């Protein structure tokens, strides 16, 4: 989806919904082309692995911007601003 000119990847995994800035913080690769493995979103470019809940990449000690998501009935709402900071 696009929110205020920012492409956001919204994905569901194990009964939860997550939202990431679609462009990888490392090299602007499109994360929607990646995969989810062991609770992490894997970038298709250099295989950086971002934790689904926080966006934290442990090896590089950096964060991918993530957005708060709210699911009400069958409707998904995504925050307009990324979460401040990063919680490993």
C-alpha cells in the first residue's frame, strides 16, 4: 500500500499483521520480494533479516522502519508515521 507517498509492505504471518517500509534501509531493495523465515523478514538483496515485531536487524544492529497496525473485524489500518526508535 502507499501512505503519504511511502510504499508500505503489509504482511500477515502466524495470525498477526505487520507493516514495514517497503524499501530496505540498506540498499532500497523492495522487501515485498523477500521472504519470512523464523520470525524475520528477509531482504532479497543482501539477506538482512528484520524482526517482524520491531524491524530490528541483529547482525548489523540497525532497524527497518515499521508501522503500527490495527486489525478490526476484516479491516486493517496502518499508522501514517513509522514507530519512533527501535526496540530490539
